C-alpha cells in the first residue's frame, strides 16, 4: 500500500540551509525536492568523480591476475594510483599483443640481412615482399621473375621478388629483427608482471573505492538538495520543501525541534506531487522491484504490488511447471546470498522456486518426467492435476481460468479506485461494465456448479443486464448529453468486446510456455536414454549424464527467461490496462548518509 506522507516547509536564513540538510541527512527520512541532474560545474565535477571511481572499480574487478602473482603493497591516493595502473595495464596488454604479432610476422620471413637488401636496392635491384593467397599464386611466375617462396601456410604464402615486380600482394618490407623484438617483448612482459602485482594490491582496496564512491554520492545528493532552495526576501531567506512518511513524524519532528529551524508541517496532498513510498509486508516487498520497472503510482492511486506478488508468482510457476526446476531455482537463490551484487535478489528467487515446486508437483512433473507413474506417489495421486478438464488439456483450461480471474480482479480494483477518487455517480459507467462482466462470470460459475437453478439464473442475468446497460449507455457521464452517452457507450462496447477477447487469449501463453519447456526437457531425456541403450556401461552413463545435465541447464535458462518476461507482460498490459493503473509518481528518495 502507499504510505501517507507529511509535507515539511522550511524557512531559514540564506546560507543556513547546509546545516539543516546535514541534520536531515543524518535522520535519513526526509525527501527534499531536488534536481535530478547536475546543475553547475561543482555538481558536474562530483558526478564525474563518481563515474571515475565506478569505472576504476569495474576495471580492477575485470583485471585478471595469474595465481603466481604476489600483490605489491602500494600506498597513497587509491583513485590516482588505480587510474595510472589500469592505464599501464591496458597499454602493456596492447604492446605485448602487437610485439607478438610482429615477431610472428618476422619469423615468417626467415633470417635475412637488411644491409644486403639495402645494397641490392642501391645497385638497382630492389627486393619486393609479397603475401598472397595460394589460389591467387601462379607457378609460372617462378620462371618469369626472380621469385622465391619463403613460407607456405594453409591458405597463403609469402614470397620475395628481385628486380622488376608487377605482381599483386606486395607489402612494405618488414623492419627490425626477431632477436631485438624478442628482447623488447621480454622487457615488456617483465614490466607487465610488476603492473599485475600492483593491480593485485589495488584489487584488495576495492572496498575503499566503494566507500569513497558512496561518500561522494551522499555529498552530491546533499549539494543538489541545497541548490534546490528557493530564495526570497531579496535573497535573505530561503525556503525548502521535504516529505517524510507520516508514521515517522515523531522522529522527524523531534530532530527539527532540536535544530531550532522554523518549519511548517501538514499532510501531503495530490497537488504537492509527494514522493511515493510503499508500506508492505516482507513477502510483498520482494516484488516492489517489478512495480518500479513500470513506475510508481500517483499519490491518490493504488499500489499494484500486492496483486503482482500473487499473480506474477503464480504465472511464473505455471510457465516453469516443473518440480525439479523449482528445486534448482531454490538452490540458485540460496547461492545468490553469497554474491554481494545479487544477494538482494536471493529471497525473490527462492520464493519463485518454491512456487514452481508446488505447481510442478501438482502438474506431477520432475525434470520433465511424469511422477504420477512412480509407485512412491501412488497414495497421493489424488492431488495431482488431471490430464483433461471437460475434454480439454487441463493446463490450458486453468491458464484461461486464471486469466479470467486476473482480469476480473483488475476490473474490481478499477471500480473501487475510481469510486474512491471520483465519486460513485462519476463511476457508474465503470460499475456497469464490472457488474456485467464480473457479475456475469460469478453467476455463470454458480449456475455451472448447480447452486442456482435455471429460473433464478435467468432473472439474475436480466437484472444484471438492465442495471449494467443503464450504467454503460445512460449514466456513464452524468455531465454529458444522454445521446452522447449512448454513442460513447456503443464505442466502449466495441472496444471492450474486442479487447477482452484478446486479453483472455493472451493467458494461453502460460500453457504454451510450460508445454514447450516440458517437451524440450522430455526430448533431452529421450536422447539420454538412447545413449544408454540396452547395455549401459560407464562410458554410456557418463555420456547420459553430460547430455541430460547440459540439456536441462539450457532448458531451465530458457524457461526462466520466458517465465519472467511473459508474466511481467500479463501484469503490465492486461492487468494494468483493465485496472486503469497509471505510473505517475516518483520514488521516495530521502537524504541519507
């Protein structure tokens, strides 16, 4: 849910805003309205320093240090030292590669005396060097010219011509000799080894760089907030506006009272465009990242994260649909805790894996094998999903049923939200559609289950139809002409019918993705069995394991990608469209150390 925000307006003498902002930064609770990008040379320099440090961290992290290299302790400013060492590290790599190519090229021409070649040129017999493909070289040239083949490779050959030379493929004469170049290469590698030892030492100081980056970012954030102050009374005073969650009022108020600053406090309203902070339980918080991928709601909107947490989880498990794959995801999630850059994702991956285990078990699938045929599960086969429902594939039917529920919930959410923000009478058109579609689905479900008899069902449908028609065609806009309402109602009817059919059919992708992953996994299993044959041995078992492990690893990666993208699409498009969700808010970003 969206947390209530309190608006704080500060009035203070110009030049005193820095002290206030440092105090607020210590609390880490107040979001000061500030610029989102550098405003002047100072802020641009601070941002440049952050980008430089970030580049150094990535460069040091990517530098490969051989195991035999011992770190050489270095002291001094790590930013300056790391920058210089990374430059030398890259330069040495380029020079070593260049020298190795030059040496290889010189060796291709064999041993020759450059002084002799110069003497021949002075005597009017120039020596020409050629590199040409074997197909383009003609043997008769050996008789026509003073030509000698020096080296023949797989696809090309090197040759020299003395005197007249109209032949193709001529290159500049190689300069230098192999011995000199080899000595230069040894010196460069020796220098490169020293650089590597210092790079190894600098890698140990990456936490120091990260800390410096964090401090610079905090200083930049503080500076941007300070420059956001609005001068007044001929620049003698300035005003600032900030927001904090209402539940933290006591902490913020106590801090401000101690500072002695003059401030006004009031409940934030939509017109203030306050930042959006979510207040959800631990489970729902894991899915807030998905909401932020689309955008946060307006202050008077609704938080879609609770709905995403349920349906994204369900859709993901549907697409994976394999108990064994779910266990692998749980293991991956637990391993992510060991990686600092990914540990925040660990709980979400474990949750998704757990849901996949449950749904995969109901689908009685374990690494694309049907566990309902295993004797160990014979006593509990009753909880497995049947193969067919009403003569159709059970998974496909459930995908459509879940889609209908998802869209129906979206329409209910839209109706409640519009009624709360616009009032009941201004939402009669939305009420009409919700009663007609959601009410009709509920009545049909009860009738199909035998709870309602035919006569009662008929009268309920008639009443729903009449009431819905009034809302859709007559009262969809109380301030508009009735004939205009009818025309708009007809247009809405066309859009609703065509849109809903496409929206519901979109949920078949849940069935299709799950089926595709299952079939591909079965194909790898079958190929593994073919490798084993009728008389398996150690070699065949090894081939079987390699194929099955590789195949299912590839399949898990492909399934996980599809299971992330397509459920996200169903929430962002089908649900958000039918729920009337708009991403019009900004993230709550308090000043903090």
